[in-house]
C-alpha cells in the first residue's frame, strides 16, 4: 500500500492506473475508520482494480463550535485496516495541500445545502462539496463510494456531480449497523455507556416508521409524529430534526411513497448523531 500526500502524485497515480486499463475507485473519509468505511472499501475493491482511500479531516465543514479539534484521529490504525483490505493508495494530504493559503474558491450547491443537516449546520455542505470536488479533481476516479448514512450529503454530492458534469459515478452503499441497530459512526466513540444505550432510540424510531408505513400509513406528518413519540421515551436525547423528504431535492413531502427518505438527527449528550431509512 502506498501513502500519497500531494495532489500531483495522486493524479499521476490515477492517470497511470487508467493507462494500464484499471478502473479507479475513490473512498473519501475523515479517518477514524470502522466497519462502515470498510464496507465502502470492499465495494470499491469489488468494482475497481485500483482503489484509493482519502483520510482528511476537512476543517471547512466544521462550524466554529463543532468538534474539529477533538474529531478522532487514528491514522496508524486506519492504515493497518486499509492495508489488510488490499487498498492501493492512502491519500493523506495536509490542510495546506488541500487549501492553498488565501484560497477563496468554494463549491456551494444552492438550495440543497440549506436543508436537513445544512439547516442545522450552516456552511457544512459548502465545506463538504468543496473538499469532495477537490478530491474528485485530484483522484479523477471512475467511481466514488459513499454511505447512505450521510443521505443528505449524498443528495448534495449527486447534484454537484451532475451540475458540473463530472465524469464519474457516485456509488451509495447501505448503512452498516451494530447488532442492536445503532448506525456505525466515528462519533459513536464519544458516547458513554449510558449514552450508547440512549442512542438506540434513533433506530427504534426509524423502525417504527417503517412498520407503520408498511401497514398502510403514508401521511408524512403522522409518521413524523410517531417517530417523535418514540424519541420521547428518551427525554435526555434532544431531537434536531425528524423529516420525510424527497431524497433528490431534500424537500419535505406530505405523502410518503417508496423511495421517500426518513431522516433523523439528535443530540445524545454532546454528540450529534444522524440516521435514516429509505421507505420501500
């Protein structure tokens, strides 16, 4: 496995790989890897002959009072996991490599960037879109792999990719969960044991919505109220949002249909967690 720290070197590797007839896959991450990230890597390995994983904690997607400084960084362990999975390249640039001093160019997907997590975290999706656009330009992948857990992010990046006519495919992989249903997240390590138990309410609320929808209830307001009632069982968990939206536009729907995104975000102690499901 090769460690690359510059954009120029990553681009050269990608172009050489394609010259050799290899399909190039990219898995963007912020490190602190878990089984959900590894599932993305395995999906990339199944589809692509050359796979790069980026590890970069992107400062522009964190707000002033968010957890950039304490975001978990486990680089050595991450590299060991990726080498065991047969990854070809780890791209680990510095902040200065990704953002030249005085950089003033950003990518913003108007509309979508202010919905769901973008409403709760102003500027977040501008930072996400900017760094992912930079990664796409650096790696020039044929396919890029993301997890459904970040469903709002996926919607923003799909729109960005389409609007900019970027020549790649976004591949969205299913949410990976613990046996008890908790969606895997690097931020789960912030949770104390009591908070870890409380966090299961996110999955319980989504499961209740799915059951109610399958029973024939398609009223979005009713489904959201049901989820809120489940959350009420854990009064220490503070709801950020419960929404039923079109996954492409992230706009609210009145009637749920197969394909509707049910998304939740909540604070468990000082940790903000997200989860979702696609009704089917």
